[in-house]
C-alpha cells in the first residue's frame, strides 16, 4: 500500500475512533496531500459528508488546473455522489482501496475518462466488514438503502 | 411556477444577497418542504456546498423510505455532483428551473430512472445570466472550468 492509501486508511481509523463509519480519503496533487477527510455522518449528523466529500471540502477551493492534476484516494469504491464530485471537478484519477464491500458507478466513471484503480486491499476491507457486521443499519443509511 | 420552485428561487436570491452564487434548492416530501439550501461557495469557502448539496445537508439524515418519496427542486440543472447525490439516495424526481445556463448529466439521470423536469423558467435564467456576466471566474470555478 502506498503512502497515500495509508493516509486514507489512517483517516478511516480516525473516523472509527470517533464512533463514525470507517471510510477515509485524501486528495493528492503533484505528490503532496492537499486534503484529508473521513465520513462524518455520525459525528456531524451529515447526509453529504462521505469521506471523499469531506476530503474535497477540507482541500478548500482549488483551481480547475489543480483538480486536473489531482488523484483522489478513498479506502472504498466511491458512491454515485462522490464519483459525481470527481466528475464535476474533472479529477482524472481515482484510487480505491477496495470495491467488494461496495461498488460505485465504476464503469460510468471510466466511460467519462476517469482512470480508476482498485487495490483490493485486505485492511480496507476488514475495517468495513467488521463495521458493517456491528452496525448494519448505519451502513445502509450511508448508501441510501 | 409552483410554490416549491418559488421557494428554491427565494433561496437563490438569498444567496445573491449574501454575495454568493444565486442557485437555490428545496427538497419536498409528501408536499412538504423538508430542506432548503443555496450555493455557499463564497459564503463558507466551500467546494462542495452547491445548492442541492446544502439543501440535502440541511434536510438532515433521512431514511431511505423518505428519500424514495422525495422531489429535489433546483433553480438550475444539477451538476454531476448533485445529480450523483440524488442517485445515491435514489431520489426519484428532480425539477430544474432551467438548463440553458448549465446542463448537468440529464440523460444519464434519466437512464438511471430519475424523472427529470426542466421548467425553462425566465426568472431562474435571468438571475444566473446577470450573475455570470458580473462574475465569470467565480461561476467557472463552481463548475470546475
């Protein structure tokens, strides 16, 4: 696992420690992490702060040129909302820790020109599997089920 | 214009008064407005609070059953991010004030089963046209250009 996915995983663990859903994300531009975030549904009573959205918000208002050089890392395959945010800003690359727990609109992302890599990482997966077993209703709420 | 689009337009005007981008949104369930919002890029330095996102956030954590009966109103055709949020929560109906200023992924939304109506409303359009003429860079930032 590279240092960026490690940073995303650290965010996911931070979320878990806070009593939240353990999904983390970082935004990387020119090799530097410019934003970090994790799911804040529980912590902030938020319907929109998935990890990737929190990360993009924490990265702040960036220029179109910055987004065009960015890579969005997430411990989990981005959902429709987070994929849509990447499309809005034309972020060209997404790296997902795994997509067995949940799979977003991956083929649509690719059809729109996004380069998407899925690491199939065991640590990312274990974190979610343990969480979902303990809090199935919370997880379902997070994915609109 | 129905009372819901009027409420969305009132949100857009509120945003303009605050020095923000004049796009407004409301979420309606069973005839009742359960959330209102407007674009807060300027006001909160936000990269994610488009009107529809702000509206969904202000509506709070709703059940899947609630979202399934909802209609999302926006003064402007929803972008990739906001369309994605509607898809995440399987909101079945979207009403947009206009789509001449900007057109989101409308055919994709329809292909995913969303019923989308576009009102082609002159007031919604005038509000955006005047704003874009005055602040073209801010508008471009908002749509990732």
